[in-house]
C-alpha cells in the first residue's frame, strides 16, 4: 500500500517517531477490534437458540469483571506512557534552530518568510499553490501567524499540524531528516475550516540539500532585491 | 418437563425446562385492553397540539427527529455527490459550506439528542412504573421549543445570505460578524439556544421523575439500564448545555451588540470559545451515546434470555463515563498546542476503560445465553461491532502524538461517524424494532428487517471505512474539492457509492413501517418475553400507563413474574412478595365495599397463577396489594 499511497513519506525525525507510535496504536486497535469481533461471532454461533430451555441466569462474575476492567486500564497506561514520551519530544520548541520560517496565513493563501535573509514567498489568487522550500538535515522553527481567522498549518509529511490563532503567534520546530530531500507536491494544506475557499489553501513542499538550500536562498534574495 | 439433554449444561437443566403451560403470560393479568378508557396516541390535530401525555410527546420527539434525520441525510447526499469527483460539479462553494454546516448541526442538535429525549419521554415513566413525567406541561413546552428551534435553523436556507456556513462548532473569528455576515448565522445561534434550553428542561424533568416517581419496590438498583443511562445523561445535560447556551449568547452579543468576547482584534480570545464549546461538546458526545447504550442493554438480555451481566459494574461504568466526560474536552484542541497535553491525553484515554467495560458486559450478557436473532438483536449486534470500530480510532485520537496529524482530517470524520453516526443509527433502529409493538400494538416484518439490517451494515461501512484512509493520507475535512490524486478519487467514489447503499437500506424499513401500520393491532402486552415494566401494560399502554403492576423485587419484574412457578429462577423474594400480596388481598379486600360494577370486573378476569397451597384460585391476586392503586396514586 505504501508505494501507491497518496500520503507523503515522513521527512522529519519527529514524523518518524510519530509513525512508529502510529504503528503501535494501529496494531493494538486492529487487535482489539479483531478480538471483539471474534468473540461476537463465537457467541453468536455457539450460543444461538437451540431449544426452549432457559439458560443459566448468573448475572455477575466479580473476578472476570475486575479482569476486563484492569486489562484495558493497563493497556491504556502503556499507551499513555508512549504518548507522553513522544509528545514531549514533538512539542519541544528548538530555541536555537538552523533556520526560522515565518508563516502568515490569511483567507485564503499562505506567505512564507525567511527572516534571516528577508526572502518572502506569497501565494496569490491566480498563482499556483505556493512552494515552501526547506533544507534537509537541519532544525527548523516555524512561527505561525494569522491575519484574519483560525487556520491550521498541516504538512502531511511532518505528520503534524498546528493551529494558527489570530492574536497570537504559535510555533513549533522540527528536525528535518538527512534523507528528506525531494518534492512533495501534495504535502501542505490548511486543516482548519476558514471560510469560502478553505479547500484551495494548499501549498507544496520542496526539500533541498543544505548547500543547495543556501544557494537557493541567496538566489531568491537577489531576485527579490532586483524585483523589489 | 423436557427430558434431560446430555449436551446441555447441568446448571441450565437445574433451571427446569421451559414448559409453556407453566409460564405466566402478562396478558392474562391485564384483561380487556379497552376496558380502561382510550389508549394510544391523540387522533386529532388539536389533540396533538395540546397533549401533555409523555407517550404522545415521546412519539412527537421521535418522529420529528427522524424527519430531521432525513433532512440531514439529504444534505449528506449533497456532500457525497459533490465529493464523488474532484473539482466543483454540483453546488457552489457557498452552498456547500452551508450544507455541511447544517448537516452536522441537524444531526447533532436536532436528530441524535432529541431522539434520545424522545425515548426518555416514552419509555422512562413506563420503565419505573410512573403515570407520566414529573412535569407534563414543562415537557410539552420542551418539545415545542425544540420544534421551533429546529425550524429556525432550517429557515436559514431562505434567509438573505443563506444558512450558517461556519461548521457545526462555529469557531470565531470566522463565526463573527465580519467572518460570516448574514442573518442565517444568527438564526443558527438562536436555534441552538432554543433547542439547548429544551434539552435542559427535559433533563430537569427526567431527574425529577426518576428521583420522585418510581413505583414502590423500584429501587435505584432495580431500574432498567436505559432509565439509569437517561438519568445520568440528564445530569450531564445540566452540566453541559447551559455552558453552550451561555457561550452562544456571548457569540450573539459579539455579532449583534458590539461586544468582544471572542474577537482578537479588540482583545477577545478565540480560544475561549473553543474551551466553552468543547466543554459542552465532549459531554455532548456521551449525552448522545448513553441513551443508545441503554437501548442495547435492554435488548441483549431479552434475546439472550439472560440477565444483564454485571449490572452494577455497568452502572458504575456509566457514572465513570459521565464524570470523566467533563474533563476530556480539550482533546478537540490538541493542535492549538495551547494546553497541558498529557492531562487531556490521560483523561481521554482513560474514558476508554469504562467504555470497554460496557462492551464486555454486553458480550457477557450473551455468553452462555440462548440467542435468537430477531431484528432488534441484529441491530444491537451491529451496534456493538460498529461501536468497537469507532472506539479504537477514538483511542488513537486521544493521543496527541497521533492527533496532530489526524485531527481535522477525514480520519476524524470517519471516527465520529462510526461512534456518533453508526452506533446511534444501529441502536436507534434496534430501539424502533424492539418497542414498535409496544407503541403501535403491531409487529414489523422480520424479513424486511433482515434486508434493512444487512443493507445498512454494508452501506455504512462502505461509506465510512475508506474515510479513515483518506484522512490519514491527508484529505482535510470540510472541503468541496480535493486534489485529483488517484487514490483520493477512488476512495471518495467508494464512499459516495456506499452512501447510495445507505439510502437503499431505508427502503425496506419504510415499506415495513407502512405495511405494519396498515395491519390490525393485535400484539399482546409482551411479545418478546421481555423484562422491564413497560411490558407489563397494554400495547399501546392505557392512559396513565398502568392498570396493574407486578411486585418488583429485581431489575426484571416481568421476568420474575413469568417464571414465578419455577423455583430459583426469578428473584428469590419475588415469590414471597407474590404470596404476601395474595395474603394481604385475602385479609383486606373483603372489607372493601365494592360497587356492583367493580365486583363484576374483579371476579370475571382470568386467573393464571396456581401458587396458593389451597389450590383455590381467587381473583384477589389481580388487585395490587403493594400499592393499592395504579400509578396515579403517587403523583
């Protein structure tokens, strides 16, 4: 399925972690579902009505009831432990990133600004989806700001989104994987419904090797200086 | 007695074979159904407009909410038609945005919750042996508030600028005056204040009824689980609904009166709305679900011929869900990052435990039973499977690690359609097939019920299962258009095709309903051999419900009575209670001065039970020694 899936591959260290957690939850969920379905099918076949006798009327079994309370509880505690460990790592903001990207969302487009070099990429009504360019093998801090309503900055290849609330600047950081370089044309989208053209608030992601990225940034800075 | 069957568990055999000659039928106690005045629903328009009868209002709630289900379903049809292909084909973006907003709002506010209130109306007084709810006129007021509220929401479509289009949770600033101008949005707010108030009043009514109007012998721990769940749900309503109404008033004030509660430009907080809304919104999910959990908990025992397994554990689990449900709200807001993530992850994961307990209670009820698969049982089992499928994705979403990716995607859409759509609809049809004979005095066809069930099962899963894949792959919710990627297109087509099967599944149901209503009403009081008190009165019940009640010594008074001629089957004290009632009647009834008419009625009824040692069957058994009269006395 992975080869044909429209889901972009994970391109950050955090996304790799999230995919590992996903696997744990997914297999456990499928296991629980299969267990219950098998139980129900067994019960339906084994205990179907065969005659008019009244079955036994025992209406409780304390040890069993404790067991089926404690076992799910233990599972949930395990899942909670996995969650806390990973979520703290994901939610940890890098104070000294290799690159900062300032994202401005507005109805219904994106602007990506690289404050260190002054480069800006703005999506317009009649342009294609804007492209967010990032370096591989680097830590990146995203500062998110909205000019109007709530948006949500979702890069599927990050397995992560963060809401953009007007009136505050939200932020998060990622560590781009060293093998992240590539084009991810369908990876970016606004996930929080934001009015009329919410569906068109998409962007693409392109990841370059660090050296190429620096060259690209210089080139963009020069272009924008000439244009500006 | 039937011969010993060596393949049968000796424990079962000790219960005695079921010899129909010695089983007690409720009908034998009730006598002529039409001897006690009018039964059934109002027959005139004035009758409907002025009724305060809980049964008539219950049916009004249920029919109205099913009309809203039809409207919400039609709106869903627009959504699935538009999404069958990428690009815009059918409707404009503006219309699409209104359609999904009103689809969600109708289903949540106008269908799922009011259907539960309808069941509370009709069944709860019957299940506790009461003649009506505690405040019948308040109850009528609640219904009319709900109907008017619903109408106001739908009238938004003809308002200037169209119906509300900010999604059913109305996040400001988008839902503010600048984000969504137009009167349709204000109508949406007013509509939900009205229906919310209606719900709050019904909750007050249910709590007062359960607290004050249980018949003698009906202790809390003898109440049917459905009544328990309605009772607990009502407390949750009292916690959650006023918060929503208050928040909506604040939003209305922001839009109309220039306040700035949620407007960031002037120092308001959009996040505040999210906290208030979800503080309502998550208890709401359980407010929707608990009554339907109650429904299947009534159905599994009847068609398994077993008592509820772990009754007290089940009640405790429901209480735990009620308590925890007020502390999980912010799991809808993980992606804001503005939270103590581990706390809300912990409570959200934890609420899976009592919910899981219920699943094992239901399986435990069927275990070792004698299962038959009439339509109510089919739908109840369908509910169980659908609910587990929705529950396990709920556990995934409770972990912020995964929720960051999955929230606001079609994965969430799939999840809550499994837990709120599938479980509600399967359990709702289970309830309809189960109580249909009680309400109408008629049966529904099993054959059509089977068609209905399997088409619904297929249609539901085909529609919603692929939405998990879509969401995980990156399709956001609330979009009329999506990228023309191969699998997105395929999966959306499958989902839209599944919706057609869902619609088709309603055909056998509607035929079934029409056919049944045209047949004569000949079903007795207790066609399923059920357990709780609503089966101890006529179908449909007489005015003020009961002319007679069995002694109540367990959570299954009707079962206890049916098996009273067998040692050790029913509640141990129910036979004693029956004797005591008999002795009481022998001693005291002769002192009563009967009019000729009363004497006639007393002495000509049937006499089914032969318990008295003298072997003399006397009619006094029919009079109710425990309470002296029918339910009216305790009002």
